[in-house]
C-alpha cells in the first residue's frame, strides 16, 4: 500500500495513493494513524483500508509523515566512506573504519521542524559554499523499531562545514530544510525486496542536467535490522520516526547546489521526490 498525506478539509490528512489519485482517511494525519495502529495492534495497511473514504480524488502529495524524530546513518556505502576520507585529507581511514567496524555511524538529524515534502524548498545555509543532496532510503519506524514502510529521503548536507572539522557535523546536517521526505510511503508488506532498489539522482540548473548519479541498495554493507538495533540501544525512539540509511550517490563540489537548482531522487517502486534548493535564514 502507498500511504502519505494530502491537503483535505483544510488539514494535512492521511491518504491511500492509487495511481494519480488518493483516498483520504478522514480525521487522521499519518502520524495519528500510526499511533492508532500501534495502540490497537492492527497492521497499518489494514487500518488504512478500513478507514479510508471510498471516493478517489486528484491530489498532490504533501510530506508523507510529520516525523517525531529523524535519525540518519553514515558510511553505509563504500563510495560514501571513501569520499569522506578523501575530503578530509587527514586521518586517512577515519570513515573507512566506521564503514567496516561493527558499530555504525548514527546521528540525530532533527525533528519535523527541519523536514520538507515534495515540491518544497530544501535548504542552503548562508555560511556554506558546498551543500549537496544525499539521496537515501528512509525507514518508517513503528514500536520497538519495526519497519512499517519505506520512503525516499534527501539528507541535505553542508559538506564544507563538516570538512572543516568532523565535530561540526551537527551544523552541517541540522538546519531548516535539511531533510526532504516523500513522495509517499510504501508499506513493508508491499515492498518486499528493499535491498534490490535502484536509486537515481539528478540536479538540474536552468534546464540543464549538471549532475546524474545512481546506486543500488544492494550495495549497503549493513542490514536495516542492524542499524535499528544500534539506534535503539538505550534510546527508545518513538513510533512515527524515520531512519535514513545512508547514501551511495556522491555529489562532488563541482556540482554543489545553488539557489534554484532542482534535485530529483527516483526509485521506481516508490516514486520521485523533487525539491528546489533555496537559501534559508
């Protein structure tokens, strides 16, 4: 099932997406629906099907979920670890060690405050000259870390700030518009091969493609269950949170984002997430 949110009756409302149309789930945001599903022990897909309105209507997807928390993983793809080591130029192997070690890199990305949905602007910091998209697969978490579904995510990062000093990572990662989610969530009972997804990313500037890259989730060096297990150690992340699983698509400084650039992230089984870059205060 493809779930998300639409603007309906003057509110962000949960909906089932069917092709180009959607069936609203009256009186529920998707977060509210997840909470009821958890409380009742009813599968999310079954609850949505039971509560959805029968009529289908054209609708533009909003951010699919207003997440309680967003967490993110780094160095889960070899390309990412190698690039980050090369960028720092010192302590060679610093990131490669994390890639191969048993403990993964996990950091707090933020809350719903920094998140945007399809068509909304992603953020460029005023004090960064090298901001890049990081296309990732996002896991929607239920109680005790159960995977409820999958969405596309853009872990927008001010790379030059982290490059200056790894301790500046929070400033590189956490700011307005630094996380895009969407266009929908595909439930885990429908997307049964999450390690076989082909992901593509493009950046367009004034109508021309200035960057194109691709990766497969088959290149992940860790299982989602391992990432979740480490995330939940002494850290009871609430249901309705999102875990970003790392990027295998590296955008170099030559293609650093500029205001007006259009970033598209595509996975056939989920859809396309499109956002325009803009400077945020």
